[in-house]
């Protein structure tokens, strides 16, 4: 009789833990899906015309520039369109 009670208790605990982990995983997935998307402000580079996220721009003398143009005048890494 005691083996039967012990088996029932172990099975009940296992089912309880299984349901708890399923519920927490489902809640985490719902929280992840509920986050609103961040709307990004895009600006045009005044040198090459590329659309760049506002946080990745540098203010130059003519307006916003992508970081490749804003770092230095003689930057050979990025060539602008004529």
C-alpha cells in the first residue's frame, strides 16, 4: 500500500513540475511577442545618399552623414558617389 501511495505522490509531483515549466515557458513567449517594435528614424547621408539609422549618423557641415563619411575627410574605406 505504501508503494502505491509513494508512486502516486511521485507522479503527481512530476505532473505538477511539468505543468509549471510549460506555463512559465508560455508566459515568457507571450511577453516576448508582446514587446512593441522600435520605430527607427532614418535619415539620408548628405554625401552618398544612403538611408542610415539616425543613431548611426554624425552631423557634418552639410547635415547628417553616415559614420564612414563623418570620421575623416580622407577616408579611403568608403567612396562616395560623384
